[in-house]
């Protein structure tokens, strides 16, 4: 199941990446159609899932390449959300 998939750093990172890409797709659908609440909710939900998977990946597998990649993606999402302090912290952890 889902918990088994997150036991691997690669699987954990890819779960976050897939959720992030689904959020982008939902946001694109928003601009191509009328702004409906379902597409908005989907975009926010998938984006939040991506953030959570990236955080979990970074915490569980902190010395892995996937953790560093997750922190970069997390930092970018935080920056887009206007959480610049959190973004700097995520980016700084990679260094």
C-alpha cells in the first residue's frame, strides 16, 4: 500500500513529485475551463500532498539524494506560497 511505498526514499520522493505534477495539471485545467471549485480544490489538495511527501522524504531519508531533491521542490513551493523564510530554510538545508 501507500505506507509500503514510502519506505524507499525514491518512492517517497516520487509520490511528492506525482502529487505536485497533478496539482499543476489541475491548475492548467482551471485556466483552460471556467474556474470551477472542483479543479481549485484538486489543485490545492494535490499541492498539499506534494508538500507533505517532500517533508516526509526529507525527514525520513535526510542524507539521501531524494531528500535533497525533495527540499529543493519544497523550497520552491514554499517560495511560490510567499513563505520566503521557510523556503530559505529548505534551500539552506540542502547546502
